[in-house]
C-alpha cells in the first residue's frame, strides 16, 4: 500500500507538470528477488489507473528498464569514481568485517561503520601498496568498490517536503557501490539511471532519506546536476504507534496489499483491496489523503481531479495514520456515485461468483437501488439482501417466536387475495391495500407488518417491504406468502 501511494504521488506530480511517469525495476539485490513481483506491480498499477508512460512493461527510449539487464554499463561509472579518487577497492572478506564488528561491540561500539576513520585500518586500496592492489586484482581476488566519502563535511540539500536537510559525513559510512558479482547497489544504479533517464524529480519513501546525502555526493562526484528530492512520510498503524505493516493488517482485519498476493516462498496469502471489493477510484483517493490534503474541505476526487489539485508542497512531514473505517467510507461514497448499470454489473459479477442466478437488468438495478444505502462494497448488496435474488432459505426463528401467532397465516392469506388484485403491482398500491386491511381487520401494523416481512424476506429488517414486493413481482411475492403459511 505504501509503494502504491509513492507511485501515485509520482504519477500525480508528473501529469500535473506535463511530465512522464516512469517505472524502473530496481532488482540489483538478487537475494531479495521475488518471482511474480514484477507482474504484480504492473497489474496493481494498472488496476489503480496509474500505469507508467515509459518503463518496464511499456518500453521507451531508455530501455532496458530492469536494472539487472543494465548491469554491464554501471562498471564504467564505478571505475570513473576510482580514477577521480572518489571510490576505492575493498578486499575485506565477510569474515573480516564480522570480526571487526564483534570487536567493536565488545569495546562498547555496537554500531561500527566502514567510514572515513575506520577505513584506514581495513584491507583496501587506500591502505595497501599499489602493487599489492594490482596483484590482488590480477589474481581475481574478491572485492567490492566503496565510495570514498570526505571526512567531516556537511552535506546540504533541499527536500521538497522537509526543507533543508544537513548531514555530516562523519555520520555516514562508505557504502558499497559495486558488489563482488559486478552488480551495482541501489546507490550507484539509482543515481546513474536517474541521470541517464532524465529524471527531474525523485519522490520516494522516508526510509531513503538517510541515503540522500550519499546520492547528493555522487551527483557532485560525477559533476551532474542532481534532481529534486521529496521524501514522503511513513504510513502509520491505526493507533499512530509505528509503521504500518502486513502484520497489522492481519491482526486488525484489513488488507495492506492492493491486490491478492500469495508469497511464492511461504505460500502465505495476503488479501487485497481489489478482492475485498474496493473500487480503484476509492482506493487511490484514500491513498492520496494519507499524507496530503488539498487545503480545503474536499475529500472526493476523481484521478483527473487529483492531478489538478495535487501539490507536493502540501504533503505533510509527519507520518500518516491509516484508518480502515475511513477507507471504507471512501469506497461507500464512490459506490453510491456509480451509474446504475455499472453498479449492477459489479453486483452481477459477485452473484456469478456465488453461483446465484443473475436477475434481469431492470430487477438487478432495482435491487441495487434498494440496498445501496447500507452497502460499502458491491458484495454487500447480496449479503444485505439475499431475498432479492431467491426465496428465503428460512425464517428468523427468534422473530417467528415473537411475531407469529395462530391467526398469522389467516391474515396473510387474506392479504394475498387483496394483493393478487393489485394492478400495477407497485409499492404505493400494495402499501395502501395493506393499510386498508389493517383498518378493516382491527390489526395493528406491529402485528402484521413484521409477519409480512418475514414471509417475503425471512428477516424483519431491511428496505420497504412493499418496494421489495414490487421489485419481486406479483407471482413471486404471493408464492412466498403461501410458502410461510404452508410451513407454519
């Protein structure tokens, strides 16, 4: 969900400024590769209506858009940094690094870093004789290429959301830029690709803010103009205490994925907003408000209206607390605004999934209209009113015990005779006949109203029983009345 919000903000900003929204697959960390994830991303963006203008799955002038397929080109930039004195070869083995960390921890320094101070005691091209470095390289000894950060320098840049950010290089480490397998890390690949793909603005999550000073320095080392940066606030748990996670969704009963997802590693299933019944317009509207608002009281926007209203300078610095009830409210508003035929189409799809016969379009649209006030999702139409699509499978036993009397069947059959003569079989005429019968028989509404509703729906709550009967039609309504009389 956080990833989709980041994509949405990028999309809105690009469209508002006449730019292009690019999708690049940053898969340089092959240990974290997840089969099917790329296809999932493309499908999720398409469902949200924010498909990229250029990039993976679309194509464009900067292909390929998968960083693993761009691997050979990054080497020249790493070599350039070394030649300019801004990077170096590091031959330390994983065992060497682990030993140093353990020693630092024992000495009271649990957060040891490979930096401008500690690198002087490590095994790299800054400490080893030049001939030794050449020998190691010629022998094919494993190494990585690390950035050489300046010592004790303030790195300043302006973030579109957070204002001026300043970090001293003493608080940074010499990150690996090129790994032992020749694959770049995010830091090198991202900076190089943003330059080559003419990226003007980088809008990304807050978790990348600590890496931004390094990226600013890399742009300076290459003598390139840096893009503008904007680091988005975190999505927080409903109680505001900590970053929203999948576990929170599992615990509290809401999705955190846009679409249904099955982990290929564990088989674990994650529910999706699409499968829960959310409309994509409601989902994107809800996401837009997690960290931004237009500055007035408006809350409901189409995607085109979001493009027009979005302002990066109005994105909040503080984390955005997620509220699933508010998410459902958004969906309810968009559901109510759907054209009748479109809503009926969505309900029909739900009925088909359930194996329930889909009624004629006019009847289906009428059922949707009757139950729309109580519906949050398309599936709520059936769940709140199954009796509109088939006869009741039973009658509420508690209400039958309270309302059904020895004379109930007699009165219902008498009502049925009156209803049989009603033409047209419409709510107003049915209600008028019902009230006339009450006056003539001396019965109160509380005696016969619930009994009639039980006969028609099986329950005692719901929309007007007369409108329900008008929708079901004469034959079906009279059959239901006779059915309860026969059964009781």
